[in-house]
């Protein structure tokens, strides 16, 4: 099989950009998204704010010290989710081979799309400009034969950059980059590598090629994967979301890892509404509600609750999701949450299993109704009705 064309498409300062689209007066200013107060943390910031040192993950009070004119705006889940959908819908018009990586980034296989294109770079420039024209969102695009190289490429030019990394020159292109830029090496590992004399990705690559035992001990199993990643011999397979007619669900990566239950409840509320709306649109009801969480170690966990009767009601979905979260995950730091309505059926197929009490009431009401109908038939006039019917009329 030939070399694939994998793109990593990353929206530039997505949350800030959404606010700029809503209020163009914010463009060119130092803007951040986050919570006020000493316990507040910045979720993200504009490039202008970053020049002053106000960056994602920084406490709000420190960001204000670094950038006194910083404009801090609260998180708006509804707006960001709406713009995120616009982004993914745009990408999927060009290729259905899309792996959603987070609310503002994805991997997409453009192998077949660009076949026969005389100028592929011009195609991606037009793609980029088209996204901006339709949605006002800005993106950077990394183009490479593997997912890892595409991700590394998209980070090289921001905003509105397009970077290509070919397999033959991947080592040369990645080697000068600081070790912190290596996707997959965390904030804790980078200082340890620097302490071991590794300043760049090239330093790490050379050490591994020379079978450095110290680095092997430090990196564990990841040590053996790194050369393949850098040389362009890693995965080019996308994790495509399968269509499951028996369930409808939505999930989202949180703006930052959090254990804030109020923030998580807002997200569950948004997701429950989306699931409910999709089920209503598809004319489906479901009998099981599942919530999914991904922790800071990227471990996925889920819990589900069977309902008394199938539903697509938003309130039922939300209340059940919140109770499941409270019971199983309260106090846990998470990075992703999801809500799914499972075991979907057409409402016309639903058979409600009555309780014994409900059944007796149903039988009694049916017998009364039959008696009234019989009397009205004999009187030849609809003079009689049940008290409940009279009350309604």
C-alpha cells in the first residue's frame, strides 16, 4: 500500500477565537478564557496575551500580574460546541475519514482527495481559507504520512500555517526542535531529559540510536517506539467513530483537566440536550443511559443505568447522568466526559411492562370504560363519561 496523506487540523486559539467572532472588538487584544479569583486558572489565551507570558494553565492572578491589561472571559460551552460542530462538518465535506482528537482538532485522511491534484499545497490553502470564510475559524494544518508527524507539523506554524513533513526528511525537520515539543512527552519527563543533557528531539534520537541505558530506564517501553515515530514508521490508521444504530452519544474533551463538579454538570447538561435532540430527530427512545469519563492517565471508564421505561427526554437523561457521576466519579480529576442513550428503539415498538398495581388500575379503567360505552349504546346518546374525562373537557 502506498504512502498516505494524513492531516492534523488544529484550530488556532479556538476558545479565544470563538469570542473574537462574537465580539470582533477583541481581535488583536490580550484575551484569555478562564475563571476569575485566586483559585482561577486560564484555559487558553490569545497570541497577544502569550507575548506577555499569560498562558494556558496559569493561575489567573499570576496572568494578570504578567499582563495587567489582560481581558479574562468566562467559558461559554454552548458557543464553543456550536463552532466545533461547524468545524467538523466542514472537514467531513472533503473526507469522511476523520478522527476527532478533541473539541478543536482532528486527524483526516486526504489520500484519495488529493489524487490528481496538480498543486496539493494550493488545495490545502484553499481548504484553510474556505474554513475561515465560512466559519471565521483559523486553523493550522500538518501534512505527513503518519499521525504523529502530522501532529508535529501542525504545531510548527501558527496561526494559519501549513507544514509538510515527508518521511525522507522527518529526522532532519524534527531534530532541532526543543524536547518539550515532542508530542507524547509530558511536562514531568521533559525536565528530567534536560537534566540528562537532552535539549532537543535530535539529542534524544541520537541517544536512543546509541542504545543509551540511562534514557532506556527513564523512558520505559516508550523508548522503543520513539525512533519509529521520528522516522515516520508509526501509525497512519485513523480511529473512525463507528455508527451504532443502537445508541446515540456525545462526548467532549474538557478545556482543562478538572474535578470541579459544577463545570462537569454544565458539560453533562450540554451533552444531555444534544443526545436528546438527536434522538428526537431520529425518532428513537432508549432504555439505558451511560456516562463515560477519561481520567488524566487517559483511562476510559463508564457506568450505566437502566431506566424504568424508554425515553428521549432531556431532563431524564441529564438527571440520570448527574446521579451516575455523583455516585461513581465525584472528586476525580477528568479530561473527557460523555453521555450516551443506549438500546434505542422506535417508540412504536416499545412495550411497557406494567407493575401489578398499574395493571389492576388499567383493568379497572378498561372495565369502567366498557360499561359506559355499553350504557351509552343502549341510551343511543353519549350521555355518560368517566369523571376524569369530564374534568378534561
